[in-house]
């Protein structure tokens, strides 16, 4: 068996690359144990900062996909659990915070700004298409009570 040096996932010997960590080395169990023993004494000192926010989980997932494609360390942090939070705390914050490694912040902001613009353009097109479809449906449907 082989193991991913980055996440520790187990793979059969014929596998060449980790599915979760593209580019990470696959090693035998002993090498992984030695690596984990060395790295367990090292503290993770990375600092994550907010690169963007998302109002829904689908947008948050899209943002994460964009950042992971560029190999930018990212995680999503939910900020609210529902509309009751606004009533009880009086604080209106975005639903999701997209957090990236501090050293990747500038690049992440650029990528996410571009992705947001593309999503907004797609949303406008979808809204226009829905309105056109609704108008076409209204024009061809019989008047109420005619059936």
C-alpha cells in the first residue's frame, strides 16, 4: 500500500497520485510514519484571513473550487445558522467566509473577483431567459377560465 505524504490517504500500489492532493508524493507506510513524527513536533503557524464572502453554500463551494484549482490553501467558515441570528444578535454578516492563507490573499482576491463577475453575468443572463420564457408561456396559454 502507498500513502499520501500530505493527507495520509491510503492507496493501492498502482495509483500514481493522491485524488485529494494532486502533486503530493505517495510513499510506503514507514516513510509516512517518519514524516509524521518529524512534522508532529512542528506547529502549524499558517495564518488564514478572509478573502471573500458568499451568501449561499453553492457559491462558497464554487469559490473553494476556484482556489483549490490554483492550489491556494482554503477553508470555509459559516457565519450564521439562520435568520434567527439576525433577530437575536442584531448583526447581519455574510453566510460564509472564504478563508485563505495570508500569503495567498492578493491572488485569491483577484481570482474570486473574476469568478464573482462571471457568476453575476451568468445570473443576469438566466434572469433574462426566465423572463422571456415566462412571457412566451403567457402568450401561448389560454386565458383563465377558458378551460
